[in-house]
C-alpha cells in the first residue's frame, strides 16, 4: 500500500517535471537578465571616472547587491560563477555549473557566439524538481581592465586585486572568452 501511494505521488508530480523548459527559460531570462546591462554600465562608468582599481567596489559590491535584489524579488538562488573565480567563496561553481561552463568554452572555441551561450533544464536536487539556468558571461572590453593578461595590469591595480581578492584566479582572459556565468536555481 505504501509503495502504491509513493507511485501515485510520483505520477502526480510528473506534470511539474514535464513543464516546458522553453517557457521556464524565457520566464527566467525575463526576470534575471536585466541585471547584466546594469552591471556592465556601472563598470564602464566607474572605470571611466575612477580607473580600473577604483572600479573594484562596483564588481565586489554593486554587482552582488543587484543580484541579491533579484534573489529577494524572485525567491530564486541567483549567482555569478566562474571556473577561475576571483572570489571563490561566492563564485565557485557546483558540479552542474562546472559542466555547463566547460561546455560553453568548447562551444565558443568551435565558433559559437559567446553572448548566445546558455543552458536551461529541469533537474532533481535533493529529490525535488528544480529548473537550472546558466547564461555565459563573455569577456567584453571593460572586463579586460581587471581580468586581462596579468602582464597588462598596472601595479596599482594588481595591489588592489591582491588586497581585495587574495586567492584571485580571474586574470589572463582575452576578449570573447567565457569569463563565467550567471546561474539560477528555481524551485518548481
């Protein structure tokens, strides 16, 4: 009897698992992606007015604050992650994110446009269905100021990066490479 009840409950949950991934992706993008241009604009303005070292507080403080606002607004787990994290405490990817970022790197190397790289799927986390979404964050010109080849970064910037991010791994990038991803875990 208990097994029959379990099977019945599982079958009742199947419609939630079968939700249209396309619709979930679209809704998620609409809710979350508007934060990205805000971060880029703030970085561009800060670099222009204060230089690269003076822009560190935008990346360290403003970007996480904007993402936190979206988390509070949606109730979803939203983060920026990278295979080469600047702040490993906040930006280290989980296994699913590692796979997606590695796939983005392969796809970009094969000629796909980095700005179009994304993945959405329904997965099971702790026995519950969750929609996972990740959007590639390619390196644009403003990113190179702090994330470009180490030899191109000035001494003041290197000192500030070391002070703010002692375990920094996020340098050595070229324009168009995948810097990381904006990732979402959305309970269903």
